[in-house]
C-alpha cells in the first residue's frame, strides 16, 4: 500500500470510530447529571470539586473534544473549527457561607459569599438547619444555631435571624481548639443539605438547583450533539464565580472573543442600590420574575415586555417552529454593571436563556425538568438542525424507613436513638411506625400492649402484697409536623400544623408527604411577599400552610396516591457531631423514648414484684392527648400510679442566642430534673431526693426551670405526683436540634434506678 493510500485508510478508520462513538450514545441522563451536580457544593471561589465532576462527565459524553481548565476552575470543551465561533456557557457556583472566625465556646462564625447582591431570606432560611462544613479533605456535620420556641414567650426583643451577627455554627465543639482540631478553619465553606428530590410530574427540588440546571443542560447537550453536523467552532464552557461579579465569564470573553454567546443560567435579581443612592432615586418597584416552572424556555431580558430582537428573536422563532414554548421574563444582565474593572463587551449576537424557578435561591427552589429538556432540545436544533425529544422517567414514591430487626443483645442508647430519629410519626394518630420501631427495639421478653389512643405500654406486674409505690414512666412518640387538610384546585396541598415551631425553620424547605404508597417529596411554600425588603414573618395563631408536590390539579394529587389526612414532615437524618454530640430533628421526644427502651434492657423481666409501667405516648404536641387517655384508662382500672416520671425535653439556654436567665442546663453535664415548667412544679423534697439518688448512683444530674409542658401533668388530676425528667436540648422544635448522647445515657440510667428503687 502506498503512503498516500495508507494515510487515507487511517483517516477513514478515525472517521468511522468517531461516527461509531456518537452512534453509541453515552450512558447517563439529564436528571442524574443534575442530581450529582446539585449534591456537590460549589460556593463562589470553591468550585474545584464540582469542576472535577463535570470534567469526568464531559470526558464520558464527549471523549473526542478538546477539554481545558484554568486556574479559576473554568472548564471549556471545544468542537469543530473555523467561523462562526459560538460560546455556550453555564455557571457552576452558588451563594453560601465561609468560616470567618471562632468563638471561645467552639462556635464557628461565618461570612456570606457573595458579600453583595440580592438574596431574600437567604440567611433566615439557614437558621436551625443541619449543615456541612469543609474540614480539609472531608466535610463535617453541624447545625446553625436557632431560637428555641419554648423559651420565647417572655422575650421582648429576640435576636433577628436575618442578621449575620446572630449566625453561629454548632459542630459539637466546646472550644475553638476542638473545632480547629477537627479540620474546620478560616475560609472553610459551609452549606445547607443539598439533597436532590424528585417531586411529581417532572418537578425537581434542591438548594442551588437554579445554579446547576445550566451545567446539567450543557452536559446533556454534549451527550446528544453530533460533531459532524456542527458549523464552525463550538465552545461549551462551565464558568466559576458568576455570583462574585461574573469573573469566570469575564475571563472567557476576554480570551475567546466569540461571535455568539448563549448564557444558560438562572434569572438574576437586580442588585439593590446603596442606601444613599436609593434615597436619592424616585420610588420604583423592584422588577420581579413572573414565569413559573412549566412555562417552557425563557429568554431573559431587562425589558421583558418589549419585543425581542436579534438572537433572542431567532431563538423564539425556532421554538415556535418546533412546538417549544419560548417566553420572556425579567433578568438583570449576566455581566453586572459597575465592579472594579470594565466589563468586556458581549457580542451583538448574545442571548440569556433560562428556565423558571420557584422560590429562587432558597432551600425549596424548584425547577420543572420538562422545561430543562425543552431547553436542551432547542439548543441542539439551533446547532445542528434537528434533535430527538428527551423523555423523563417518573419517579416512584420513596419507601418509609424499614423497622429494625429485633436485637438479640442490648443495643447502645445511641443506636436506639438513631433508629427512632429516622422513623417518622407526627402527632394526631400518625405515630404507628414509631410504635412499631419501639416494639422491635425492645428485648424479646417485653410484651407490650397498644391502647385505643395508640400508646405503647409495658407493664411489670406487681406481686401480691407489694408495698412499694407504683411508678409510671412516660415519653411521647410523636413529633411536630402537618396533616393534609385540603387539596386546592391548582394541585397544591393545604396543610394543618400539628405542633408549633418557628416558621422560618420549615417554610421554604423540602418536605415529605407520608401516604399509604410511600413518601412524596415536595416543598413548603413561603408566605406572600417573601422576596420584598420589608417582609416580616407572620405571627399569631396556627395558620394553614401550602405545599407543592408537583401536581397541577386534584386529579394529579390523587394519581400520586396522596389523600386527605396524610401527614407531612421535614426530612430528617441523625448526624454525629464532634465529641458525643449529635444533630437531628425530633430529639423531642425520641430521646425520652430511647431512654425507656434502654432502661427496659437494663431492667430485665423481673423487678422483684414492683408495680412499674413504661408508656410511650401519642399526641403530646397537641395537648398531652395520649397521656391523658392512658391516665383515664389507668384510673378506671384502679391503677393510678403514685408517681409519674414524665420524660421530655429540657429546652436549654445553652446557646449563644438565648438569655442565661433561666433554662441554663449545659449539654454533656447530665440529665435534668425538670423541676419547674409551664405545666408542673415538682415538690422540692423530691428534686433533692432525685439529685441525691443520682449522686449515690454515679449519674450526672442537673436541675432547673424551663418552658413547655409534660405528659405527667395529665396524671396529676387523678392523684399522681408528677416528677418530670429531661435532658438539655438546643434549638427546640427545629430541623437542627443538638444534644449530647452522654445526657441520654444518664437519663436511661436514672430511669432504671427509679424503676428498681423509688
């Protein structure tokens, strides 16, 4: 074979390989790409991990393209040669926080990135939420401090959660040295939980999903585009620090000087004017976004009511020709005005394309995956003249956590607690799964009854002639949440609250509807006007809350399997912090439940003829309803206990946000005799007796005054003496409650001692 023929043969083989690689579409899909990108934190200036994941995806979907990265973490993918040079670009970064200091008690102080810009309620919605802090090469868990609702009734001027000066991050440390030793440092990024959740009918929710849909769309575009059909040069770029003055995009424009630019990313709020400049300007309403998820592809413009021109008009026309809805909506420019250096000019043929997001830049941000699929198809048609429709799979309901296998040896108190925490059960008759978990965690000899109120009861029968006082120990199984009250014509759910909490801890966050066929993700909607500068959180009696589960009408709600009376919760997970501390939602009162289970293992089946009853009660958060039913039933049977030890939270002021005037029990220093609360005063001689019994038994103990009520108060009218026990809890009734497991262990020990010897 001549050299010329040999060269032609090699070229033909290369072309065949390239065509064959395109024909075999790379694995993966738009939803899974977006899930991975969303669940990888990337605060402005900290995009390196995300850029690495995008690089890996790009190499898989476009192996023959030219891939480059720079020192800012910008990533570019180039195909083709010659003119025109088209640049399609998406941002990678998101707003968040970085560590800016440590206080003596081990709390981290933070600063927001970006340090300027309009982000309504961004700081508020981090309050009392579980978070992660970068510590070297790993992430450690933490919780942002929040006000405890039980301690607020008499507080005249509570700290504002919108003020960064009131933002403290609790990683379980007790000193700055301990926090440093765990790897937390100045400039460490901190982010809220980034779990991606698929709602019904193609809607998706996650924090920062509005900052990642563009990158996911470009990966899907690279998966589908045929390089042989491109005209000129195509550069697909993923840029850093868009929130911090569009620095990545600036660099790219200076270097590449493209003929056309497609910016694919969220609609941008206008930057507020400085205080002095704002006062000098005539009053005018701040532009807001009008389109909602499901509106199709959006052409962003600072004058959305004007007719489109140039590349934007071409895109709108192309959409109409291909039955793809293209609308306009407001957005500030992608290159912000002002700054420290002049902005590079965008070419005349430039357009900003987006999809609508609900609750933008909040933890409850929502996009419609169908809008995103249409955006990818539109770009593919523009580049190569044709495209195939993208089909999105419908996600099934999530399964409820399975009950544990019955242990054969005593589990640790913390293992019991973790299992109970990760089981859901809201007040008002929804505690059944918790009751099953309690029964599964008890030793095999423990034969329980369940009464008509759903209370789980374990009774040690007294021997004839027993003279010791009868004792009941009660802890409640229920947690705060919501119940589906109505289905609105637009498919939203109207929810009734079951138990009280600070609105900012729940609204504007993801939630789960618990139905017969599983758990359905959605979001709890924020109040009207939430994005306005003068917004105030509503106050007053319990209000109805609205939830979006992805449905557009009642028929779709029924199709999902959601019914009136289903219960709703904020997702939760048990997270270990430093030392023996942990964060989760519903420690109130799963710690009490865990302490009773642990004490049952320690006690065994024989209590030497003593009359002892353990009660895991229901609906405490609605007014001690389960305990009241148990008390009435025991009274009717002639078995009113002499003493009731009600085990519930000692809401503690052990927090930088709370006054130390009362409720100042310290985490890690033992269980607490809840001597005074809103429902009961323990006789002081019994407080002293418990303290002495604890010291004699080597059990760490505290005592004090706190807020809230306890189940023992339901037994008092029948003649029982209520001796309330608890443990110190930070940030009560929030998703980011914090405890020290040593206090649970002390609580379990004193319950066993009381059962044997009181």
